[in-house]
C-alpha cells in the first residue's frame, strides 16, 4: 500500500466525455509502478478549469494535469456538422477565436500551477462527417496552437497526428456515441488516448536514458562484415530506418556507442566505405569492438563515459547476447531486434525510454561534450595532472542569467547532486517566479577550454540581507568539478559583496548522501567560518577573502572527474524533472519497457491486457443463474463480459445490477453495432437492461434488417430487369372477354 504522500494525481478535463480513458490510465500506472489516482473535472469544463483558481486542475499539488482537446467540439453542439460553405467558414473562424483564447488561458494557468500540463489533441470526426476543407482547417489550427505552446515550459503537447501514428485505430469515431452522450470514440481509440497520456507521464516521471549501445552485424546492417566485406553487407529499408532513428536520437542528446564481437578494422571499413549509411563514425562517442562478453564491454563503456548502467539502452539481434546482458547487467534496458526485420521500425516506435519531451541546446550538444571529455582524459593520461591543468586554458564566464537559459538552469537545479550545497529542487516555473520577483540574483556559469565548450554548467542564486550576500543555491556540474570553477564562483560573489559594501558571503550547506564534495570545498582554504543553524551548516566568508579566492594548482580534495560524470554518483544529472523522486527499481523497469516495445504496440493488444488485468467477481444479484443459449445470446453475453469485466453472465442478469453505467452502455452499443452490423440504440439498453430482453430486441432488429435487405434486393432485381415497362402478350381462352388478361 503506497504512502498517501507518494500518490500522484492525474487530473483530466476535456471537451467531450473523457471518463472512458480511466481504465487504460489505471492499467498503465499500475504496470509502471506509479502510485496514482485519476480524477475528472466536470463535463466540458476546460476553460473553467484553466481560469478558476479553485478548480480541480488548479488544486493538483503532485502529479500531472491533462487536457483532452477535440477541436471539432468548438464548432458547436456534439455531432453537429455544417452543410453550407458559409456556415463552415463561420465555424472555422469561431474555432480559431476559441483556440486563441485557449492558448492565453494555458499561459495564465501554468503561471500558478505546480505540476506539468499535458495537452493532448484528439482526432476529429472523419472527412465524411466534416468535409475535407473544414478538416484541413482544424488541422491548421491545431498546428498553430502547438507552435504557440512550444515555449511554455510547463506545457507539453501531443498532436492528434502523433497519437494516431503511434496508436492507429481503423475505426476510431463513434457517431452514435458522439450524438447520444458526447462519447465520440470507440473503446480502442480511448485506449490509444489513455496509453499516450500514460506514456508521457512515464517520461515526465522517470530519469532519462543517456546512452544507446548498438551491435553491428545483423543489427546496423544485414550481413557479417568479416565474411561479406564492406560492399557485401546490405543496407535494407528497416535497418536504414534504424540508423536514421539513431542519428535523430544523437541530435537530441543521446550518446551512441558500438559494442560488437568483431575485428575493429572490419567494422570501421564498413563505416568508411559505405556512403549510403545514415549513421557515421562521427556520431559514435565510444566503442568496444572485441571478443569480450558484451556485459563486460558495457561496464567498461560505463566506466569510460562515467555514466551509470541504469542510463544505458543496449540493442542487439542475438537472443543469446541479449540474455547474457540481461543476466549480468540487469540495470541496462536490453532490446532484442525482432527476427522479422520488417518489425524493427515498429519496435523502435514503442521504446518509451527513447521519447524526448523537450530538448535544450545543452542536450543537443551532449555527444560533443562527451567526446571532448574523452579527449581531455587522453591528454591527462599523457601529460599528468599538473601539466594537464597548466595547458587546459580554462575560461569561465559568470554572468546574469538570461530568460532563454531557464530550461537548462531548471535541468541543473533538478538533477545536480554531487556539487550542490543544498539540493533544493525547483521546477522551471518556480525558478521563473523567483527570478521575476527581483529579490534574487541569478548568476550562470559557462566554461570552455582548449578542447571545446562545456556549456552552461553552474548556477548561484543569492539575495542581500543586512551585511551579507546570502546564497540560496550554489551548484556545479561534475563536468568541470575540481578545475577551479567553484573557486571562481565564490570569488564572484565576494566581488559583488564588495561592490555593494557588504562584509560577508553567507553560504548554507545541507548534507545529503551525495553532496560531500561541496562540503569539502567549503572547508578547503580555511577562510570560511562554519556556523550551525537548525539542520543546516552555514559558512561565513569575509567578502575580501572570498573575492581573492583562487584555485590551488592541484585540488585533490575535490576529486576531479575529467571524464564527465562520477560513477560514485550515477544519478548526477539524471533526476526527475517534474515528479517526486524516482522509486521504480531499474531491473523491473527494464523488463517492463522491453515488454511494452515488443508486445503493447497497438490498442488491440492493450485492450486484451486490460481485460485480463482486473477481472471483477460476479456480484450477488439474487437471481438464479440461467446460461445463455444459442449463438446470439452467447455472443451478447461475451460483449457484456468484455464491457463489465465479469466472466460469468446469466441470461436474466440486469446490466446495471452488475455494475454497469451509462458510459459502459455507450461502449456496449458500439460493440453490438461492430459485431452484428445493426443499429442498436442506447435507449434500447436503458429501457431493457436485462440480457434476455436485449438479445430478443437484437434478434428482431436483425430480422427486420434481413427483411429490408431482401426487399431491397427484390426491388433492385425488378429495376434491373430488361424492358421493365413492357406488358406480356395476352393469351385468349374460351370464356374470357376479349382483351382481358389472366
């Protein structure tokens, strides 16, 4: 039983009846190990939820807020279509106006919300309902809204195109449900929407993966390079798409590595000679091409890159190699490519760990940073530590923060552990409010040296109190730890204190399991005076002493990490962005993510899993059990079972006595129409909720439909008969009047 303080709220509002998404979201939250509850706002109250400070979404203190938007709902009443061109034009103008108001409301809402806002655009009715022109107009409005919300840090948008591309549903629209109850989607489509919401929640909650390690033969290309040679290996379409995908992930901040049982020269000859390959050697940060076990090679790569194995994704075609890695490196997310290579693109589409919600400029340069760090490490090994520092030509830029730096600053505040004096976590929104208050000074730290640019790696937040500059936040990425950057940061605060005629710089330290390097720095040099205050240890530095602080020639106490992230603290720069601290065990998560990618790639499979996930016991309803008899009654009982989640259905059961409700009834009428191809109105369920009566009503409808079809066929035969208007010749017989026909 999870602690109440750990439970995340998934608060949902929409432009239509959205409650049917609950089943799939609850299923996924349990699968992913996220303690949660799903709460729904009142029907069609999107603007009220955004504008009212007392609304459900406004009160969400932990979790995520979700808006399910169908732009067609802003055309007018549910299920309404427009016939005239002028009316359609007026409707489009009204939707455009409402969409602009929506963007404004979202911007205002996120300024006071403490949790992320997920905006999911759901598919509009098809072309037959709205017409191609209006449908295209709505698509253009959706694209415009998406672009306008890109710079809203707390808002994350999923387009209808992305939703239906990842989880396509052939029959997604239910016009009868839309008209009767404003339930516009089929059960399969609601599962797709719920799965997409859950997929985004997972990415908002979980630590990002950083490294993709790729096998070569039969993975990056078809064939064996040692046997087939560079020109003999084949770049087929699925593997080309795999390589293209890897290039995109590289550009989005992932580190790409090779791990292959091969001779290095054979592999590199393929890269050098095959210009048709999207993936190039310049995309590869490190490699292990040898005959060692792949688990040993992965551990070696982790040590070289200074990244924990829980941040690794390993991709290989061999079931034996994948099993070996799963056994010996359980933290690694191991993905086995399907033997049917045509399924490779589908697998890659459904690796949730590869999703990227927002990419900062620092993310896009991460691979470059790591390659530069490897060059620094090689230089240090050659020169020795003292000579290395002497030739590094380190340049530190400390300046006031600009607004466009906020996303990266928020990443540092959320993720930095080792050199972080207090590890106070704040969201981008909270930092923006603090910065906008005018009370605090934000100073960012950017570093470069002869090997390249480290990017934005440090931050101080401080305020002025009485005789001191008081530090709120003082942190530095491990990329540059131990190179004197931290000394220059404190010196800059000392100089600012002198400029303002202040005597001291007061620096707090709150001990955590990982930030001992920060305490070692504060104690070094002997110029700070420690003072205990409640649970915090404060250091008071005289302004002049702080301003004169310089970096020792070699600072062993700071444990310099030339290669990037310190393996002693594998969570450095990997923390949760918006949710509470990650609690999912890496092994369990790796197993789940690989199973999702391999099995749960469409709504049909997910629907079947949900049906098995939470079966309900048959309630005691006080009626004798009568088994359904005949194909029609049995098929109807099966539909009831699917909708209600109850295995055993009696012929005299009442739908509502078994726990059914109006939304389930809408889903049931759709399944009946889908199964039997006959219109079965919602009113029929409400008026006759007993299975026996519904089966009888359905039989009557089927017979009536059969009679109608037979009559229609007869009419068609008569209409298609040759010389349909000609009269047959009259046969004259005795006793008949002349001209009379028999």
